[in-house]
C-alpha cells in the first residue's frame, strides 16, 4: 500500500496540481479578455472609476487603474473567479500531494485537509468540464486521483490509530 500512496501523492502533487495551475492561468486570462470585451462593447469603461484612459499620441486606450481595480474587474467574470480559485487550489493540491507521498500517517487535521482536497478536487474537475463544455483526460485524471485520495487518507489515519494502541504482551 505504501507504493500506491506514494504514487497517488506524486500524481496529485506534480501532475494534477500543475494541470490545474495552468488551467487556472487560462481561465484567468479568459476572464480578463471577457471583462475587456464587455467594457469595450458597453462603453462602460468611461464611466467606471476602475478604468483609466491612457493616451499615447493619437491612440487612446483604456486600462485598469491599479492592481485592486484589475482584481475587482476580474472577479466580475465567472471565468476570472474560477481561474483565480484554481491558481490558489493548485497550491493546496501540491501540498496535499506531498503530504500523501512523504507521510505514512495522518492525524485528524491532516485527514480533514486531505478529505476536503479530495472532495473539492472532484468538484473543481466537474465545474471545469462544465465551463469548457468538454470532458478531457485531465478532468478524468483529476477525478480518479481525488477518488483514490479518500481511501489512501483513511488508511493513513488508520495507521496513526494503530500506532497509538497499546500492544499486548505475548
């Protein structure tokens, strides 16, 4: 079971979290594009204080005023919100993968963290498939690894409980 645990952890840490990180960047850029197109089509950027007009000779462009304005505009887009969430979540998946790969036991806090990562990971893959309107191999891989994370975590928790029980003398 140790090899299985290590493989699940390494796949989660280095493959699934990387795919979700790259997907998060894609969704974030898509959200930025969506916000820019909406602002251009609605001409709402002129009235919105988060946008500023930048004049460069004869050309005039609108851009977000600062980083907080950019974040605020990005959070208005469902793709932007999902992309930012994925970028944070991929870090949590990486941490969870390393915990699974390099620890043989799990206490209550680690158990809770890993189970939440498994449930959220499967949910993220389903939501990502709905947003992209297609099921890909990466979504399926993420769901499989999330499903395998649950029994691996329960076995890790069982291992710590077995260590705490007093051994009977022979």
